[in-house]
């Protein structure tokens, strides 16, 4: 089990950035049960994933990445909140036109709360950027902001809608 102090020491010794080290493997204390075990998901052959608990179908990779050999690769794209909403409704990924930006509860439902860096099941959702993703949920009490979920540390937070964040689309299962 790696901790932050150990990562800082490795950073100094190896010359690698902390981000590079953290992307190598998530940090999961062994005494905490998984919240999103791999068995909860059905990985489909069309680069989508069915969450058998919620009935939602997720794109396996964030927008901009593609699936190759079971691993997401390429550069995930970032969008403003409005751009994310437009990208979601205009997507026809896998021949489906009902993709949408998930609300904050849906987005948080795929977080692996027993891990961080990233706080997501890496078998199911590989190469997830260690940063925040847009939800469709506006921050009601703060109009220029919307809710995001940070898959580095597993927390939701509000971000200004004009900032750029990552996007993972969802749709209802059949």
C-alpha cells in the first residue's frame, strides 16, 4: 500500500512526477471493501459497460479516448460545462443517440470509494484521468457553477462552468 509520503520520496528518487507515479496504480487500503467490484459490471464488446446495480450503460473511455485491447488510450478531451452538454446530446457512439451527461449521483455511483489516484475501478474504466469530470447537475445555489466528480480523490465539488473538465457519457440500459 502506497501512501502520499512514500510517493513524494519516490518522486524525488526516480525523477518521475507524482502524477506519473499515481497513474501507475491506484492506492487501495486493504482493510476497506470495494464499493464498485468488477463483478458489478458487464463489459460489452462495443466499448460500453453495463452497471448491473444501477442499470446504466457507460462509455468505457472518456470522450476523446478509444478502447484498444481492453485499455483506453489517447488523449481524453476537455470541455466547458455547456460544451459537455452539447457533446453528450450530439454523440452517436456505438450507433446510439440517447447518450447524455450523467447527473452527479450517477457519476459518483461509479467511483471506487475504497481507492484513490484514481478513485475508480481500473479494470472496468482504465486510464481514467486523475481529475474531475462534468455532471449535468447545475449548482443551484451558485449559478455560474456545476457539480463535478474528481476521480483522483473520489469527491464531488462545484466548478465554474467556463472551466474545462473531462466527460464520460451514460445512457439507460435496455
